[in-house]
């Protein structure tokens, strides 16, 4: 499985985009990609409430590392399927919310190069990419006086699509009104919505265990307790539901990392027009014209076989970021070369990020790409 992903990438006929399109189909909205057959099977039963709960980074490998096979999550696991590429929150949650592949919506990773601004932008915060000076992080400035991501890569989310088509759809997450700030508040809002009359779709998101694993790794005591706490909390929540289809999934998984900083490789940085972006495990390189031919050899000398280095043309031909119609700016986003992590080595653009981030994702390994489809059906009470 791992070797297949390393050579071919995720299976884009069995991924998060297909789940989103199953939701759209269930609520009578035009789809933009194939649906996910297993999800269709459950959605066709016509529950009053359809809830998708996305727990950030709760991938298959994390379930297996921390939870009992007969526990709530793993006993209700119906299948393993795929994130998108790169398997990271920006690309994957945008795919869930849009029903589009990353090559279509254009939100490829945490940091994006926007040619109109001629700089790298941290898209969720709309700030300049992190950098360092004299070994210390520089406080990032606002990237623009407008939201760069939604200006250059706009999309319509599936919640709006369902509502515009005459259905009912809602979100429960910290970033949208009424801004629930923790998992208990998120789930309480979902429960209240489920108790309202009428068929509806609810998308809920919480940022764990991703945050804890970034800070402590996948095998820490903190991660173990957090993942088990998530299972207990969601199990209690599910027991209170009525006439509800609850789908629990993730945007990606995590891997423990051997971190490097690109600033320690001047033979690489001297070749670059700007610092790489997208993700520390999927890096784009804008290379000076005089270095284009020599760059692959220099990169291999520095990093060996820990990354798969592809030209822009190879990335596009392979359909690495998805099989749909490419976003008009995709070619400009990805630079001249893209390095895909196929080992546990990760390349950060600052020393501090490399120091404090033992848990990572966004590379081309099965451990990062495989996510769960957990399904709980709660029948209508008589």
C-alpha cells in the first residue's frame, strides 16, 4: 500500500472529494465529481439528520496506535479511504467544503505563492509566510488588505450549495458563527440542530488531535490521552442522537518526523528565486534559470532518496493534485520543481518550526494519506 501511494499518489476515486459529492447528491445538488459508493449506501436510507464530523488528523494510523479494536471508533469503522494530495488541512478541508479536488480549488497547502502579490502567503491567517532573522522568528505581517485566498482562489462551499438548492445545511466549527470554541460546544450545537425539525446536513470540525500531535508527536502520552478522550466524548454525543446518520472522518493522518531546515543548505537556497511554500513535506521550488538543469542533482546530493523530486510538467501530467480541471493559476502556484516526502524527513523554512514540530503530515506516505470512514446510524425513536 505505501509503495503504491509513493508511486501513484492517493486514489482520487475513493477520497474526501467523493464523500462531499455523496453529500451533494443526497441533497439534490449537482455533483462535480464521482460519489463514494459506501457513503451513498448509508445516505440513501434517508435519515432526518446527516452529520459529518471531521476530527483533524485522526487518520487510520492514529486510530490503530491509540485505540482498542472493539472501541467506539474502530468498531464502527466501515472502510479506509484517502485524503487528497497533499494530505494537509488546507487542501483537504477545502476539498471537503467545496467538493473539488485541490487542482480545481487551488488551496494546495499552508503557504501559497500568489503571483499577483509576488510572495508566499499563509492562507488561513492571510499573513506573510513565516521567516527568521538572526535565528529568531519574524512576526508575520498581513499579506494584503484583503483576503488573498478567497480573492485569488474563491469557491462556493457545499453548505451554501445545499441551502441555495432549497435544502438545509449548517456548520459547527470555531471559525464560523456562532464560533463554538471547544469540542463540547461544537457538538452541543450539532445536537441542538439535530433536534430541530426537517432534513438537514451539518458539517462539524475540530482541530484535534492535529494540534497536540504537531506539538508532541504521534506516540506521546498527551496524544494517547487526547485521542482516547475524543473517542469518549464523541461516543457520548452519538448516544444522544435520534434519526441521524453520523459520519466521522479526518482530513489526513500524521507521521513522526526527522526535521531539517532549508536554511542549512545554502547550495539549495542559492538556486532559489524565493523560499519554497505549500508544505514542509510538499515543497515547491522556483529555481533561477541558470540553475534549472543542475538543481535535481544538487537536491539529491543534499537529501538523497528521502523525497521524490518532480518537475512541474511531471506534477501536472500525473494529476498529483487531482483529476479535475486545473485552476487557471495552478501552474504558477507549483513552481519549477516539487519535492514530495516519501520518508520521515521534513524540510522546514525556519529553524524554530523544525525544532518544535515533531508530528507532521502532507507527504506521500500511506501513514499520512489513509483516513477512516466511521459510520454510526441512530434510528428514529418511536
